[in-house]
């Protein structure tokens, strides 16, 4: 009796194994997602973290706010340099102030009166010299004073004309160059200041936050790592002998065991030869040692359907 029961048990176990083998027959692969690391361009301290691990975020969402004291200090310096350069440029273009213009005009008017008086004096001395009423030396003295007053008047007129026209074009260009350089420094600082906001570059799921509030983030350091929301793909390793069933562009039906064998359609996008056993994704692949193996990468036909699939979960693609 015991022998009969033992034989029946063995038969049932063999049948169950046979049914399981039949059910799971096919190549097993892994559900993967394209990974994404969010880094910072400039060093700073973590001031505030606005997301949590496991959270779904959208492109443009602010993830982390950094504290950038050096950038803030440079912003004040750059703004001061810009204001100084702007004043220099305006002075070069506009010339003298209203008060300076008033002083120059008064100077020109005063020298004009001196010049006109010297000219009248010279005319009188010329008549007196002609009548031999004054000496030649006296006339020469008045003549020298006349030319001195004339030259001073002409110089004041030229000075006023230069002020009214503004500074020389070379000086204006130099002042403009200083202004543009200062403006470039302000723009550069403003761009750097925007780096305090760490923004999600794509729709993604936050998997790991690598720093805490108050810690220092160095340039290029990965602050947050996660998966791209629309980056789901299916990866399976196929031996050379079965590659006839996996052609680029073909659509395969996949079963997801953890979802009760839910079926998902996926399209073969890339086929890559593997050079080492460590790269094999299929569990216990059935292939000869001398056979080449290939990594098949498939994208879901319905991207929305694949968004909720668990990363690293298994799937089975049935063999033909």
C-alpha cells in the first residue's frame, strides 16, 4: 500500500513539474528602465530637498535648492562694476555736466570780452603810432596782449565745442567696451545663480537621493538618480540557435509572471552580440558553450501600459 502511494506521489510530482515546465517554457528576461543622474554644475550646500525617494516628477520640476554664497558675493561685485561702467559710458557720450557747461560758457564769454577789448586797444594804438604819438615798443606790447587774448578766446571756444560733441570716439568705444564686459560678468553670474535650482531634465521616478540638507555638493556630483518614466524596455539573452525567431522590428508577446501572466506586446529594437557571460540577462540560458549569445532589447508597443511595470521584474517570451 505504501509503495502504491509512493508511486502515485512521484507521478503527481512529475506531472506538476511537467505542467510547470510547459507553462514557463520560453526565454526569461528582465524589465529595465533607462537610468538618469541629476548633477550640479557648480559646488554648493544642499539648502532644501523638495522631493522624496519613489516620487514621480515631471520635466522642469525643482528637485533641490542649493546655497551658493560665493555666487551671491560675485553678483554684488558684478552689479557694482556694471553701474560704474554705465556711468563712465554716459559721461563719455554726454560729455560735461550742466554745471561744467555753464562754467565753460562763462569762460568763453569772459575771454571774448577781453579779446574784443584788446582788439579795440590795438586799433587805437595803431592810429597813435601812425601819428607818432606813441613809441613802437608801446604798440608792440599792446599787439602782444591782443594776440594773447585772441588765442585764449579761440582755445576756450574749441574746448566748449569738444565738450558739446562729447568725448572722442575712441574714448566712447573704450567706455562702451568696459560696459559690455561688466554686463557680460553680470549675465554670467545670473546664469550661475540659476544653478541653485536643480531641475528635473525629464519625466522620471526618483530612486535615490544621495545627499542630505547641509551637505556639500561638488560640481558634477550625482545628487539624484532615478529612472526615466518613458524609458521602460525589455532585455533578454538569446542564443545563436534561436535568433531566427528574433528579427529586428518583430513584435513579440511577453508574459509578466508577477502580474498573473499578464501579456504585453513589445517590438525588437536592437540586437547586440555579447562578449562575456557576465552580460547575460536570461536566467539559466539554454545554449551550447560554443554558441554566440545576443542581447535583445525590446520597447513596449504601448508605452502607457509599461509605465507601472516593476524594474528588474522578470518576463517570459515564448519560443516559437
